[in-house]
C-alpha cells in the first residue's frame, strides 16, 4: 500500500499579454497562467501526479488557494484505493458537503477538485505505462460508466444508455486506436485570430495556417463590428472561398446583439459562432441558434458542469460542444460530457486556447474517437501555438493533425525548469516587482 504524502501547489504565469497573444473582446491583456498541482506518494517509484487549472493571470491568487484547501482531503489517503475506483474518488471530493457548498459543482472550488482528479488520472496512467487516452480507451464499458456521476443527468442520459453507447463502440476500438497512432486527430488553429494582432500579421498567419494543412481557422470578434468585417474580409481573401472560418465572441453580447452582429458577418461564410453570450444563458443560446441558423453555435469552454451541458443540448442551444480540460470536475465529468454529446449526436471540438490545454484535451478527444463516438467526422481540436515547450511531453501537430501521444500520463506535467523560471514572485520574468 502507498499513501499520498504531499500536495504541492505553484502559481505559474507567462507574460503573453506583452505580444497580445490570447487577446479577445473580453480579455484584452491575458497572461496565460497555471495554478499548478503535484501529488506525491511514498510508493518509491518516483512517479507523481501533475495537473493544473488554466487562468489568465491574477485568477491564480484564488485558484491556488482552492488547490491548497484540498491538501487535507488528500494527504494520507490510500493511493491504490483512490486509483482503483476513480468514480468513488470523484464523489469523495465533489460530494464533500463543505467543498460542495462553495459551488455546488461549479466555480473555483470545482475546478480545483478537477485538477486533483486529473493529477490522480495522470498518476494512474503513468503507473500503467500508458498515455491517458489509451488507458481510458482500454477500460471496459462498465469501468467507464462507473467513473461517471449520473445524478442530475438521468432525464437526458441514463447509466444503461451510456453503457449501450460504450458497448456499441467496443468492437472497433483496436482498429481506431491503430488509426489514431498512424494518422493522428484533426486540428484547427486560433493562432491567426487574436484581436490585438495587426492586419498584416492576421493576413500572414492565415496564409501560413492553410499552408501548414489546418482545415479551419478561428478569429476573435466582438470589439467593433466594422473592425470585425475588415478582419474577416482579410482572412477570407487569405484562405480563399469555402475554407472554414469560425468566429469567437468570448461571451461579448446580449441575445439580440449576438443575432444582429453574427447576421452582419454571415456574408463571410462563418463556420460557427463561439460563446456568443453568457455561458449560463441556456435559453439565450437556443434563441441565438435559431436566429443565426444555418450558422452553428459552439460553446462550452466556460460551462461549469455536466448539468449545463445537458441543458444546452436539450434546448438546442449547442451545435458544437467545446469541452475544456480544466473548467469542469476533471476527466470524470468530461467523460459524462462526451457521453451526452454522443447521445445527442453533437460533435465535440474542444477548447484549447491556453497554456497546457492542448496537451491535456487531446487525450479526451482521442478517447472519444476510440471508445465513445467512434468518429472524427466534423471533429477538430483547437490548436494554439504557444508555450508547448514548457511541458515534459509537448503536443505535436503536423499537417493540421495532432499526433497521438505515446508517453505515459495525461500530458499535464510541466518541465521543472519552466516551473522554477515562471513561478510568480510579484512580477514577470525580467520585470522588477512593484
């Protein structure tokens, strides 16, 4: 038997605001950051569980505090028991009355719980000597449904229905796993479209994205309609007719404004409008979906939990599900989200615009292909070409496709040197603390 002996946290911040990388209509000066967690054991095998919650800077102040609050719930726990029943482990944390009261199952505390769960999945995959996507894809349908909390979901998907989805996909798993290892998983890129970039940089990056083999690009919108029209015209000229261009408003609009604004951009052949309004406004999303059709509505990166995903699907407010690797309660809750998407026949195109999100979410999409949906049709993982060099096993994208990771773990472990260099000490690297 081994036990958890340490839960270490670090506030890590990268000065991406200096080049306006990540800038959008609601977040003009983001510094891509990670509230970072490492779980250590006394097993003597040198393996640790690594995970993080993505923020854009000062949010780390409260997110690290939330991670620290979990230390007493984890230190001293039997590691084999935790890893042997990850469904029970999720309930141990997510159902704790004191922690739950702060949500329930939403916000800073729920994201901290998700990081703890993800760190344990990282440790479990490392112990198995498998990348997380492969570990999950080789679990039995019964083992997978045991990880999911179906409370609040049974009016949309029951445990038996989920078991049926997973069982139906089981016969083709080996072939799909081999295909992933051979050809990878489709990607699209947001790198050309940050709102703070010049027109010249936008044009150049759009052309480079096409040359690099990406099948879609995405532009940020919502600051100024005339600017959006000009930028979309530049992008359309750069990529040519018929090439998919998605747009992302980052929750900028009220419902009527969203419908009017997107309608004014429709001539540029928009693939989808992402996060047009508040992520909690389920009926608003449904109204926007009706108002801008046939342009699809995509959302999910700020959706707090499986319940909101369920209702967006039930209301017809989501045509593309965008799960996020660190927003909800970890891998377990994202398995629930993938099952909901499969039940409603909605493609999953994850959000990955942030430090480490590409590394983390690729495992969920690849698991989905092998063991849940069984298809890559209409599915892509967002790719942002920033900060991958800081990870022990950085994502690899070639010719517009994520290559399937083969290193054991969840891809969430940062390099020790990067943790040391970018740990927050009151100022960014090279700056003098105030």
